[in-house]
C-alpha cells in the first residue's frame, strides 16, 4: 500500500515537471517576447540603428528581410544585454517565432502592431 502511494507521488511530481518544462518552452517561443528582448533592444524609438517594429514594414518586406538581410545586417551584432552574438543566441525555432510575429503584425496585416 505504501509502495503504491509513493509511486503515485512520483508520477504526480513527474507530471508537474513536464507541465513546467512545457510552459517554459512555450514562453521561449513567444514571438512578441522574443522580438522585445532581441530586436526592440536595438530598434526602439530613436535608436541609431533605426526604429523597427512589426508595423514598420509590410509582410513582403519582412519576408525579404528574413531571407536576405537579417544575416548580413546582423552578422557581427552583439546582444546589448548578454554581450554574445545575436545570431548565435537564437535557435532557428526562436527566429521563426520572431519572423511569424513580425509578419502577422506587419503594416499590411490584419492586426498591425508595434511590440508594446
Ligand atoms: C545589437 C543591436 C541589434 C539587434 C539586437 C538587432 N539589430 Fe537589426 N540592425 C542593427 C544594425 C547595426 C543594423 C544595420 C543598420 C545599417 O546597416 O544601416 C540593423 C538593421 C536592421 C534592419 C534593416 C535592414 C535593412 O537593410 O533594411 C531591420 C529590419 C532589422 N535590423 C531588424 C531586426 C530584427 C527583426 C531583430 C531581431 C531578430 C534585430 N534587428 C536585432 C542592430 C541590431
């Protein structure tokens, strides 16, 4: 009986762990948050690199940017908070989430937006 009880507790804890890990991952693929932490830091209002929020560009311009300009324009760019190379700090999935957020809220999208 006691054994049954402790394996129940183990299963419960394991389940809790999975839920926590799952939400941490969902968090790190939140395009808006990723944009704010990794793009807006250098492209806020008045910043010398130019202000870019999703609604600065059209959907086509964002597609072209991610395809052709992202890497050449940011190759040597260091993340202002961590000091590491920006492009090495983002996983391909995170970059995709940023791209999706930018396109979904571009100037000619249904819900143009800045990133707050
Ligand atoms: C450390 C600062 C920094 C960060 C972080 C950063 N950028 Fe940039 N960004 C730059 C610089 C520098 C340029 C180049 C400006 C130039 O060449 O005139 C640039 C250029 C751009 C341009 C214009 C490109 C063009 O040629 O038209 C866009 C759009 C842009 N960044 C979007 C982003 C997005 C999206 C992110 C997040 C994934 C991001 N930037 C993160 C510094 C940064």
